[in-house]
């Protein structure tokens, strides 16, 4: 596979200034993305994992420019789309789509399947009438749904069927890049398998590039070529799925995360690293390495100096003082 | 073998709704021994939560238990009156839920809530209740128990709230803990903490646990025995190793094959065609037959009864193993 970048982020920051008094006594500023730089290559699936609130959804939404970044660059086919406004962004929109976690809330209950799926076509193309219906049927066929459901309503479908429809809608404009934000988390395992197979099939047929967000490590392992591990708004490790899952993880957080997932096959079980404490409050991140208060191997420097994401081996990046050349004092 | 602490026998629960009668639980049977962790696993809507609630006499309106027995220490809980159930609930049998914040009142401190519950179930004064609560917090690994006692629920993370709920159950002397998806809303690193905690409690205090989950990995790592539910009844049950590694029921096999696992990487996953039946419109015969790759004529007509497969209590409800199916 030739490796041309499709999407790149450079020093991407997203700071939410919240008005709510949820974190009293603390500054109401959340660094949801704290300098994220990564490259997503054409036709690959980049998995994103990390604990609740670490910024996965924000990363996906910011890359798609559904929300504006606070600073940094977002390159789509080499063009920086970060500074674009609504109008200049429009030609890029059709190339980048998103599928969300909850299929039940992704559809307007008053709209027929046809109206929902055709919505992006009406907004971005001049397809109308029979040709519009024909395209909608074609999309249904691509996601394995019968064409005769065009005039039915969302409540008539199961979660798995709705997620197929959400994928059909995302495909409507022949996008190049799709952000899949926990697309199977609300589904039963027997149905999850159908959707994962569908996504892989579509990727092969239509040459799609995916950013696949999930907290389910086994799903991410199955579908991803490479995996980015996030902690508190930053990427702490990035490598191939094979490396990370075959014992090659380098960052202490990644190691703990991978060891925490319950495993069915006893011969695949690893020794569990149980992290003490709780994930930190993103409105009040610890100094130095954000992970240091929970890190089982932290040394002095960790609480003082923020480690940077370095390429430790070819194709393998990690941000930890104890990894690679920057060994702690 | 010891007497079971809890046994649910041929339980039926239905909901009369405007859309029709929902048959939520249809002949559910399983038992839990003292000091055992029993996993009740199955897909969304198969009746796990409703069964757990029935044990506490808390089936929500418009649901009703229409048949069956729920024996706790040999006594049928379904025949207890309201006052007796109130005494058992939160006392000898406690329940923790997926969303701990929903079980904690936001306007009272954690300490005042736990003290009240302890005093409802044990004859102690305020100071003793406080001491028991602090000891409970300590036992579940909460840092700085005195601070937690004074805290309001929103000041604690989800994982800490779940620990508080477990501490509450222990402090009031629970023998049976019903944990309904206790880690589903938590991150995996926190899930690992809570599951380790449940395991320790069972070992240290001999608490029995009914662990309701849809995660077979959680079952594999924490449960002694497991029951796989489908459409309101158990299709396969037995020691965890038997059910997960020598599964016999086509549904159990389908579930395990649908899970992404390292050995499946790069291949298409097996999926079970169709979707789970609605309790409004259950198929006759075996509830799994419309999706079953091995369906036979008899499956469409007769519901298979559990067949015992071995001496360790591996049972399966499927005509591939039933006497009727062999003819
Ligand atoms: N619109 C918003 N306003 C204020 N804060 C926000 C907003 N959206 C997200 N955040 C905060 O930004 C941080 C990252 O949130 P995000 O939703 O990206 O996390 P996530 O990794 O997707 O989590 P999850 O696994 O729970 O979906 C969190 O602390 C969150 O509270
Ligand atoms: N209040 C209610 N009114 C009507 N039907 C109900 C009610 N509560 C539950 N049911 C039905 O009972 C059945 C079993 O529900 P239950 O909540 O026990 O499922 P579950 O196995 O716990 O699923 P999940 O994994 O989604 O939590 C479902 O079909 C559900 O629709
Ligand atoms: S009883 Fe029949 S339909 Fe049901 S699981 Fe067994 S073989 Fe399949
Ligand atoms: Mg998210
Ligand atoms: Mg439930």
C-alpha cells in the first residue's frame, strides 16, 4: 500500500471554556485537545482509544471541522482547513463524514428513510426525482438493506438496522474519509459483528479511510491498522495494531489499558496492571506527564517535565520519559 | 453440595403495555451458592435486569410476576409482604446499578445516606453507623474515608460512586449482592478495579454475587458459573469454563464467534443473522429457531427443556441435546 497522507493534524488544540459550575473552585477551562499531531494515511483505519473524556470525540469532530479548533492545523489532502469559514469549507464537507454512537438519535423520527438518506444529496448535489431515489436505493443496497424500506420511518428499525442506515447516509456523497465514533457501542455483539464486517467491506470496495473511535479494545484491534492511544487530550502512544497487541506497547498507560480489558481466552490473558486512583480532572490537569499520578513506574522528572511524543522505533511513537532515548534523570 | 443461597425457579414476568403484552421473562431458572459469583449474561432485552429486580420485589409497573418461585435461604420471596421485603432489600440482599449516580441522592452527603441505610438494617446508633460506613469505605479501597463521608455524590467520580454503593451494601450486611452491569459505564481501567474488588469481597466476606452483564470477557474473568439468557430464559448454564470453552447451544456458540478476537483478525466475523425477538411477539417453540443454523422441525413446535450434560451441572436447552430432539 502506498502511504500518502489523507488527513494530518499539527499541534491541534481545542479548549472548551465552560460556564457550568461543575468543577467549583477550579478554572473552568478544559483542554480537550492538548497539542495533537498525527497523520492518517489513505485507505487505512486509524483506531483511537482512551478513557472517557480523554478527547476522542472532540478529535473526530474537530478534524471534520464540526467544531472549530482553538489553534493548530488540519490538513486535508495537504490543504489546511482549520482557518476556513462555512462557505470555503463547503467543498470539503462532502469528502468527510461522521457516524455516531447512538443510532436511535441519529435520525429525525419524522423523516422517512429516503428523506434522511437523501438529505446530504439534496444539500450538496443536483440529483432530484427518480435519480435521487435510484441513488438512495443503491446506498441501501451497499449497506445490505432492501430497497423497499425507503418510505419507512426510523422507529420501525432495530439499532443495528439504523446503524446501517447511518452508514448509508454517510456514504451518500462518496466521501474519502469517515470518522466512526463508537459506531457499535450501542449494539448487541451479534449485531456488532454485522456492522464491523460491513465497514471493512465498504472500506475495501470504496477505498475509504477511517478514524475509528472506540473504548472497546477488542473491536479496535480487529478493525485498525494503526492505533493512537489518548490520555487527557494528548496522544501518548501511536503504533501498528499488531505491535501494540503483541506485547510491543511501550507507554505505561497503554500497557495498563491493554491489560485491563477482560479477555475470554485464558491463554491470552496477561498479568493485570491495576492502576491506582481515578482519571484526572481535565479542567485541572496534573503538571509534567499527565499520567504521572497513576503511573506505576513514574520517576521524579515525570511530575515536572512534560514528555514529548517521540518516534522511538520506526512507526512507533510514545510520550514517556522512560521510553527511548530521553531516559529520565 | 451446599444448599443454594438463591434459586430462581421457572420465573415468568410480563408487562401489559398499550402495544400489547411483553413477555419479558419466560421460565427463567438458575441458582447461586453461598460465596459464589454467578454471571447472568445475554443481549439487550433478554430479561436480565427485570429478573434481578424481581428478586428484590421491585419489578416496575406495569410488570408482574405471573409464575415461578424465588427462594432465598429456602424461603419464597414472592410470598413475602411489603414490610418483610423492605427489610430484606438493601439489607441481606443489596443491588447496585449501572449508573451509581441515579442511586445516590444529590442533595445529601454520601455519609448521611449510607448511615441512614445502615441504621435501617442494623440496630446501631449514629456513631456506630458512621464507624461502619468508614470501615466500609476502607474495605472497598476508597482513599480518605472521612472526606468521602462528607462529600456530595457529584464530587466523586463514577468509579468512586460505584465503590460507595458496594460499601453501602456491605455495611448493611448483605449476603447477596445483585450487581446489574456495575462496570458498563466505567472505563476499563476502573472496571478492572471494581471487578477485582468484587472478587476480594467474595473471598474475604463470603458474599454471593449475581453479576448481570452482557460482556463475556467479564464473565470469563470473574464468574464461577454463568447462565446465558435468550428471550427471557436460560439457554445454557454451568461452570464458566464449560459454558465458554465447551459451549453446546448454537446461540452461545454464535455469540462467542461474533466477538472480535485476536484469532479473527483480518477475517470477517461470524454474525448471527437477524436480531433478538421482541417480547411482544415471541416465536413458538425454541425462541432461537428463526436465527438458528441448526434448526429442526421440532424446534419450531416445542420449547426445549434444559438437559443435563454432565456431572458438573452443564445444562443446555436445545433440541440437539433433548430427548425429544433425538427421536
Ligand atoms: N461542548 C463542550 N463543552 C465543554 N466541554 C466539553 C464539550 N465537549 C467535550 N467537552 C469536554 O472535553 C473533554 C473531552 O471530551 P470528549 O467528548 O472528546 O471525550 P471522549 O474521549 O470522546 O469521551 P467518551 O469516551 O466519554 O465519549 C471532556 O472533559 C469533556 O467534558
Ligand atoms: N417498564 C417496562 N415496560 C414495558 N416493558 C418493559 C419494561 N421494563 C422492561 N420491559 C421489557 O422487558 C424485557 C426485558 O427487559 P430487561 O430490562 O430485563 O432487559 P435486559 O436483559 O436487562 O437488557 P439490557 O442489556 O438492555 O439492560 C424487554 O423486552 C423490555 O422491553
Ligand atoms: S432447539 Fe433447535 S432452534 Fe433452538 S437452538 Fe437448538 S437447534 Fe437451534
Ligand atoms: Mg466520545
Ligand atoms: Mg438491563
